[in-house]
C-alpha cells in the first residue's frame, strides 16, 4: 500500500516536486547555517585557543590556580618528555609547550641608555621545531606588518602598536627585564625581527612573541614550560571531546593533591569561555528552532493546499472503505518519504558548499586591502558531525508536523456529505 | 435477516438539525433489497435518494429505525466497522468517476484490493479479470486523462466490481455521459448483475438508467411513494 502511495507521490509533481524543492532549500539552508555558524564561532574559539588556552592545556595544579600571575616558578619540568608522552597518548591532538611571561622591555639608545621602557607580556612559542604549527596557527606571516619572522632563538616579534609606542624598528635591540624561573633578576637582549598586529588591542599594545628556545634561555627554564597546550589537528574546537579528554587525563594523574601534579583544562574551563561555548550552542539551537518553526508553517500551508487539491481523492478513499485513521497515516507516511527525499537532497547540496567554505573559505581580504584585521580575513564554515543529519530534523519532522496539522481536516470530514462532495447531487 | 436479503430497512427515519429544529429527509421507510436486484431510487431533488444511499452505504446513520446491510445492523456501529463493511462488501460508482489521476487504469482498479490487503498475485489476476469484464485490457497502462468519459466510467465500474462485492451503490452513474456511453455503461452493469448476481442500487433521474431497472422505488418527500417491479425493462433485453 505504501509503495502504491509513494508511486503516486512521485508521479504527482505538484505534490512531490514542489514539496521536495521547498524541503531541499530549507534543509540546505539549515545545514549551511549550521556549518557557517559553527565556523564563525570556531573562529572565536580558535583565537582564544591560540592566544590563551589551547583546546586543552596542561599545567601544574599550582600554576593553574595562579595562572593570572604567570607563575613560571610553578612551571612544568621535563616538559619535552611530557609533550612526547601526550602526543603518544592522545594522538588526536598536537601538543606544544609554551611560556607566558611578563616584565619590562627596555629600549636602549646608541649609548646603551634607556630610550623607552614599557611593561611587556611575552609569549614563548615553539616557532622553529620541525613540524611546529605555531607560525601557521598564529597566522604570523599574514599578520606581520614590518620586518620578518624570527629565524634565531633571540629574535622576537613585537606588537605593532607596542613597537610604535616604544619607537622600535626591526633590527633594534630590546632588553627584557624580569625574573627567572627561580626568582632571580634577569636581563636578556632580544633582537626585534619584525612587528605584528593580531588585531586585539589589549594584546597588541604590549605583546612580544619569541621562540621558546630564546625564552628558556632568558628565564633559565631549560626543558621547562609554563603550559603545554593541545590543539585538534583540524583546529576545530570539540567541546565535548576536549572536556572528556581533560577528565580522562585528570583521572589518571598520580598524587592529584600535590601542587606540582599535572592538571588538564579544556577551553571552556577558562574565564567566560564556558559561557561562550554554551551561548554558541544555544544560538545555533535557537536559529535551528526558528528555521524549524518557519518550516512547519510553510509545510503546514503546503499540506493544506495539498489537502484541498486532494479533497476528492480522500473522499473517494473514505467512501471506498478506507478509515480516516488510515488516510491520515498514509499522508504522514507520504510526508516522511518526501521529507527524507528532500532532506537527503538538501544535505547533499549543502555539504559540498560547507566543505568548500571549510577548506577554501571566503577570503574578503581584497575588500579591506591595507587595513589591519581584527578577525580572520577568511570566513570559514565547518562540517560538524551533525551537519550530516541535522537537516533531517526540519526536513522530516517539520514536514510531518505540517502534515499532521493540515491533515486534521480528514477527521473533521462529514461522511454523510461525501456523495455531495464527490459532486453527486441526486 | 433473510438469507436472500442484501439490505433490510425498517421504519427508517432520518432527520438533520436545521437551525433550532430539524429537517426530516426520510420518513418511515421500510423496504428490502434481495440478491441480484437491479434497483433504482428515483424522485425529484430533495426526495431523499442520496440520503438513503448514504445510510445503506454506511456513510450516514439513521435517526430512527433499523438498517441491516449484508447481515450487519448499522445502528451503533463505529466508523471503523462501517469502513470495513464498505471495503469488503460494497462497491461505489460515482457520477464524476473519481479516478486517481496519477495512477494508471490498472492501478486505479487495484486500489480497493490494496485496501483489503490482498496479495500481489491475486490482485493482478482480479484486476485483469475486472478489466476484461469492462473491455479495457488495451488501456491498462493509460492514465485517466487519456481516456474518454465512457472509458473512465468503465474503469470506475471495474474498480467497484474488482472485489466482487455483493452490493454496488451507484449515484447518477450516467450523468456525465452521452447517450451512447450511457447505454454501454448500463449494459455492462446489467451483464455483471447477471453473471455475478451482484445487486445494484442506483439513485438516478436518467430515463435511460430507468430503462434497465428491474425495480424502481419512487421517493417523494422522504417517503416511498411507489415500489414498482419492472418485469420488462425497456432497454434490458434489447441493448
């Protein structure tokens, strides 16, 4: 029976083609919006992950508790072997040590006297190890405004606004004044290789980026790192996976009470990032709900039109002995088939577009040539696992809901009027 | 119920609420229909023909009295039981054919058997037999839009007869047909009536249809005014 009815659905183009086109469009839009929003939010998460937190981050417990103070005296020792162990244990992520440090940056004149001085926030990144992706994920080549990238351990990049304020040019010397890991007074001469603009005012105004080796030498932190950050290989933040990873890691840490025991935190564990992750999920859920509601209304209306068009057919079927419940259920069955077909096509249409936006992205650099970007100049979408099935929710459920609403008329039909309705007037 | 009776109607009254009161469509109707009868309900508009067909077909309920169709007393039966009666025991032929436009002739005739849950092989055989009866085997794959009015009504007859019901209800079956097609269609129904002993109940104004009836029940203002047995229907032997 269902096969018979489905045959009818696909032969009747006004019943199938129009419905499938509408559902295809709605599903494709849903998947595109899902992928696009995931990409946009991921861009925000990526920036936070790259600069501040990683997708996950391993520190000592004491360091985590006082992380705002950048307490390198509580850093991880034996960090290189820990990175190797993490890479082996959790190969779905790539792991990199880094040192955040703060102090004063002193700019000397020709006589070696202080010309300018200012507080500095430093990032010691693994810029030069084989296979390191720090230059790539920090987008340093794109964000370089003057000079070149560091090539030697003692070479650094300064934030463009910071360099401008200090009157520093590429090639100049900048002296770091601060404390070593062991609390000793430290001065260390860095050479400014270039300037960068991350587009984040609070960071750019006093930022220094140095190679990890140089920072280790400056702070006397051989084989130590303040934190070891982990990123997924595709750089997309998987909140659930990252939290699970952190929980798993922390469960297996020996002596968790020890202040130097290791602790792993996910991106959401950092200030306000949890709320941000939740907001992104709510926002995506809200958009999808609105889409679903609109779809139900559209398909309800379409169902009503179909119901009117098929009034005679339903009447004939009732007269011939089909029950109202069976007529109603078969219309729902048809809706499921149309919904699945539309959802399948819509998903198949949308996924390549999302994939294109994920892999290639929309580069709007040309539109703002010469300007400094706050955000990435490439808008990217992201194929999340739910992109494969999410469209089926509005596609099938909304179609069925629309049909359920419009199909109620079948139950209201007066059987005694069937002959008249079937144009029989005796 | 008498074994020979297809329909038994006793003191049937049908009222419809109108405004604060009610309109009586059928008054004190008592009659029987026996196996193989070729009966027509005739009368002016508003005389109660369609109402009586509705009640016999289980599409409407009596206000008073009793109606038994194919051994099933219709009083108090629910929608599903009445649908079952129509599905298994009654065939319907409509004035406007009401064929499903997206299906072929074969599929339109097959539809009632699908509702009955008949298996594929039996279905094919029954449909082919029905289409042979109405001489439409060459149109099996045609769609209704490709057929003439007479051919459409023959498909509708095949659809009504395919499940071999004991009773066929036909309301103005020739109203949309020209004279030649009307006679063809009626001739076909006479043959089915003879060969299968299927009982037919018509509601009609058409003189041509009346010329084939073996029994004519005249209704006026909801009452049976005359119940006439026709020993020699005008067209029955000749056409």
